[in-house]
C-alpha cells in the first residue's frame, strides 16, 4: 500500500507546527474568520494587476509568469534600466513637427516597436498614452499646447494606423485603448504660467485640445476606446468638472476616464474612486469606463521620497498593493489598473531589483492576482475583520484560489492575528498556501486542515497569503 500522500501530509503538518513555534510572533487571542461561498458567483476577476512600463529583455519571464494584464506606455524608455529617450512620446516618434505627417519617413517607430513586441509577448494588453512625459526639470520642451491641434491629431492617427492597420511597415495588433495626454491638471492654479510640468497652458485650452483630438480619432477609428486624460487629482473639482462639462457640451467621446492616486491606504483609493464615479454620472458619462492607470504607495507628499521608496520596496508596500487591488475588485467599478511603476530605475518602482532585474517582494501581489485571473470568476466571501481584504476566485475545474491580505498603515500595530478560512460545503484533504510577510518571501507555507475543513494562518499587520484548494 502506498502511504506517500499520508506521509507528505504529516510532514506538512509537522513543518507548520515548527514554523509557528519558531516564528517568535505574539498572537492575540482573538481571530478573524473568513467564509468562502464558491456556489455564489459575483462576476469576473478584473485585470487590476497592470503596470506602467513593460519588460526589458532580461525580465520578460517574470512579466509573463505574473500574467500582467495591461501595460501603459508612459515614461517608457527603450531600456527600463536607463531613463534615456522616452520611447512613446509624440516628439520621440515624430521629432520634427514641421515635417509631413503623411510621410512614413517622418516617423521613428524603432524603439516603440521593440518595447511593444516584448510586452505583447508577455500577453499584456496595451494602454497607449498619446502625449508627452512630465518635464519636472527647469528646462521645458514639449509639454506646451501643440502649434496645430489638428496636425497633432493626424500624427496620432498615423501612430494608431501603424500599430493596428499595418501602415509604415506596421502591425495589426488591435490595440484598443488610446489615452490623450497625461496629468494636464497638475499645473492648475496658474502654475502653468511659471513652472509647468505636464501642460503648459490654461485648462480651457486643454479642453479644446481634447475635444478636437478625441473627435478626430473616434471618427477615424470608431471601434477603438478613446479617452483620458490621466487626471492627477480628481478631488480638484474645478478642473475635473470643467473638463467633463466641456466634453459633454462638445459631444466629444470619452470612452474611458483615466485618473491617478498615490495614497497610504486602500480606503483613500476607494474614496477617490467614488468621487470619479459621481462626477462621471453628474455629466452624463455613466457608461464611461473608470481606469486607474497610476497608483502606488505614498504616505504624504511632504515626506522625503526616500521614506516612500523604502516602504514601496518592503513587505508593507507589497501588502498595500495586494490590499488595494482586493479593495478595488470588491468595492469599485474600475475597469483595469496599471501600477506606477515597474521600471527598475524609477523611485516609484515596486516590482524589480535594479541590479539583477529579479523580483522584489512587491512583484508578488501582481503575481498572485494573475493566479486569480487564471481562475476567472469571483465568488462571494464573508469576513469579520476590518483590516482584512480578501478576494476568492473559482476556475471552471472547481479549483479555488483565495487572496487574503492584512494591511494597516499604522506601524505601531505589530501583533499577528490568527485568521481562520473556511470554504462553505467543502472539507479539503489538502490546502496549499504561499505566504508573504516579514519572514516569508511569498513562500510555500504548510497549512494543516482542521476536521471542519478550515485552515488557520497567523497574518502580520502587513502581509498577504494566496491559498489554493483543488
């Protein structure tokens, strides 16, 4: 008789006991309880694990393994380890604005072609940002309103045609999402007059620019998603309301509304999402998709960037990412999200080590979310613990994957808490888990199954675990 399965199970139980004894954690007496109800389907798992900037030639494997869902082409250099020349800026592809926009020789697609090929090889969809990178330095070059709005729109038309219609020795990639500009509201309150960074002109001029460009592109490509503008601060009601009112009055297309937030808690992201939803509904854009295409951890902007960088590269930053994706899946209609940033040399980088391009701990929330996407269907979960964020997914085969995150921004909270997870109607023989906390680097974690079919795991205040049940 083959006793190997029973022996493996016994070894897992023994190792689990050893881990709890040796971990040195202090467990509070109370515990949280999570109940997963696989018979109650909620809807699809949404592609919330996207990224700003795609893979280099050295970390394509990791992008593909994580099933990174979307790649946004903003601040994207040819080599992600060097800022260099931004690959997708309009003035990087069409360098001489006085040139003939109908002549393929006026365009340089070499770098952008290479980057998009790598991203597509990983299976990522593309959110193509049409515009310019931020110019935070003293010298300003290309962030001012284009000299000729209609010519700028025709340049964008040819870029789209290159990637979707084969123009200029191009491709037929059916890139659907095309975003007009990035953070034009960053220089509000007349800062655009003295030290602009993203749009060196008045708000009203951007409204006119967006209306003309979006109408032109939508007329030329009616089946594509045309939107924007990558708003930096949706709670700045005056700028956002002015933009939405102008688009509504001009009957311009807004297939998706993109916005950004850098915050210390998932609750702040949820509040901002509600603000966006209310504004879209107010101006008649209830069917417009909400796209969060820049987000990451920032405690507060007045702090040194080094402190925020330290958090983003720690388990706290990773737990924040996992909790934010879970919260947005459960409580917002956000269509998809792209974290800023997966470029290793960026101080906003959360995913890859600069030296060897291998994953940091912050990569693994996105990897875990890719596992949920593989399953496909979200199922209902009940939890009784406020700081716990949980999403469960079911595959057609019946496999369950459950992402459980515990997150608080309060560094004074240091106790681990026992979390008990039970699947309604199932008593599994074996459960697998991968734990990320101050001790485990998304490591295989033995989980003995109780007689009632539940499993128990101690979660630190900033941690997450992926649980899998076949």
